[in-house]
C-alpha cells in the first residue's frame, strides 16, 4: 500500500473516531441553536473531522524512525517553487504532469475545504477564512521545519515558504466558492421545534451511550494508571470493571433524580414534566428504575445470558420510543412523566409555526 493510500485510510479511521467523540458537544450546540440535528450537520461533523485529520496525515506522515532519514533543507526563496512551474504553452497534459505544478495545485486544493468550513460552519467572513488558512499553513510548515517541534534532530520534511502562499490562496478560493451557498441561505432562521421528535430521542439515547462508554473508558484508563504507575500493583480487573460502569451510572442517576433527565436528554435539550407536583420524585425514581437502571444491572449482574438480555432490553427501549405517544419510551410511560422541549420558541413564533405562517 502506498503512503498516500495509507494516509487516506488513517485520516478516515481517526477522523471517524474524532467525529464520535465530538458528537455530544455538536449535538448539544445544534439542538440549542436550531432545535435539530440534521443530515447536513452530521455530514459536516464527519467530513470536518476527516479533513482535519487529513491535514495532519498528508503533511506530517509517515513519521520516520530516528536516524533513518536525511535532513531536508528549507526553501526560503519566495516564489522559488512556484517559479519552477512549466508553461501551459507546452500542452495541458505536459503542464499537469510537471511535479512543481502538481505540488502547487495539490497544496491549493488541500486548503480549499478549510475556507469553505470557516465560511459555512463557523459563519465567518472571507478575511477570517483567508487568515485561518495562513495560520494553519504556518503551523504546519513550522512543525515540519522544527522536526515536529524538536522531536527529531532536524526536519524530515522540507519547509517551503511558497506553501504559505498557495495554501492561503486555497483557503481564499474556498471562501469565495462558498459565496453562492451563503446567498441561498434564508436570512430568517426556521422556528425552533415545539415537539420532541423520534430523531431527537435517538440522538439523546446515542449521547447517553457515548457518554457512558467514554466516561467509563476514561475511568478504566485512570484506574489502570493508578494501579501500574502509582501503586505498582496488578490490574485488578474486577474492581476496574465495577468502577468503569458504576461511575457513569452514578452520574446518570444523579441527573435523573436531581433534574429528571439523563445526560443524553440534557444534550438534546429535552426535559420531563410530572402530571402532578407531588409525583415528581416518585416519577423520577421509576424513570431510573425502568430506564438506565436495568442497563447497568444487566452489565454488572453475574447472571446467565446477560448479553442477550441486555440486547433485548435495548431493542425494546428503542422500539418503545417509536410506538409510544410523543416518543416517550418505556421509562417515561411507566413513570408517568411527559417529555417536552427544554428550549422553546417565543410565543408569537410558536403560534405562527402552528398556523403554518412561519
């Protein structure tokens, strides 16, 4: 496999991991800003993560072994590389096969998405997008010139001052190319949703799952680090497994009992309402007992077929959100709690949306 293909696979794989890690903060931001997390938002999240990793892989990888490379001399003459480009008069095919032309064009294309992301996602102007390209290019070039900031004795990739120019032009081109898309966007944002949708419930459940896995993973790593590097003992797998699941459950339980919401429901800006004020406490206890409680019990309980039982319970939970009224799900139906959107629109906006005016 070539280095370029390996770099692409690395960017896709690590970009997918980054996208999963960033799902919770992105979902929380989108549900508070627009009240929804659409396919376009997910596409932007994934492509942005993969693109960010591709900047790293294509400019710094593969990392050579120390002492197994030749030091590269910096190219500090302005237009020194660009001046090596041939002339289009020799024919388009010959021109495009010129290594200097290919290097310049690839560097321009590599930074076009950055200008687009800054304009469309961060919603900043052309000047900010262009300066972002310059700043990112400078960071990459200095990392190359310093041997990954002193990790290597010398530069294993060549610093080229012309890359700063062409990369910045690429970001500028991306910012200008995004202008027609910005023109088509409506100046008046759509009204915030007033009802909890099934997609919102699924995003909340996915956020709960990711929160439990990531927090549990962090607890496991911290526990193993404490055992190996501080206490200098064995891994104690039983205690690690208990902590790995108990800490996320404790956080989830505190959120449910104290706020009436799981972490995932907080992320997607959903709250619960009790039909009667005195039922708030018992309702939250039942929500915990029939919601995330059985999940953690099935994970920790030493019972036969617990994996199959856990899968069946999760399937029932997901299906219940589809068939129950307002997508309340099993735990809310049994606890008598209602689901509501936490961030609601202004009264006049809500009235217009219900009558079809907005």
